[in-house]
């Protein structure tokens, strides 16, 4: 479980070996065994399995329920971008004439010298 947890949190196999004071080869063997037992192939799948197991999230949700939860979470994320407290700013680029005028005014201000 320690190796699975560390890999789920994104640690490299060498980091896990150093942290647990075991060889890298031992970590590779344990990870391979974990992947075989769980029937997974990637560390991201291991991460999902570990978090679901740790926080008691059921694996067997119906596809409709998964879609409803997904749409709800997507709406929640999108709503954070369009709240009244934080207006959406639209940036516009300056035209060539506006850019020249800005340069001229700065140049004119810098031409005055006082002795």
C-alpha cells in the first residue's frame, strides 16, 4: 500500500526506493504486481484507484449518473469564470495609429531639458 500510495501521488520509482530504503528493482516488481492485480496499465489509473479506495468512492456508478455528475462539475467550473464579482476582461490590441501616438507623446515629454 505504501508503494501504491507514493506512486499514486506521482513519485518516481527511484524516489519511492530511496524513501523506503529498498532497491529500485523491488519497487518495479511491486508496481508490476499491483498493476496485474488491479488490471491496470498506467500510473494515472493507479492514482484514480487509490483515491477512490482511500475516500470510499464507489467504482460502479451507472453511465447516466457519471454523465450527470460530469455535467454538474463542468458547469461548476464554467460558472467560476462568469461570476458578477469578477468581470470577464476582453483585451483589444492597439491600432498602429494609437501606438504611434503613444510613442510621440512619450518622445515629446522627454525632449524638454532643464539646466
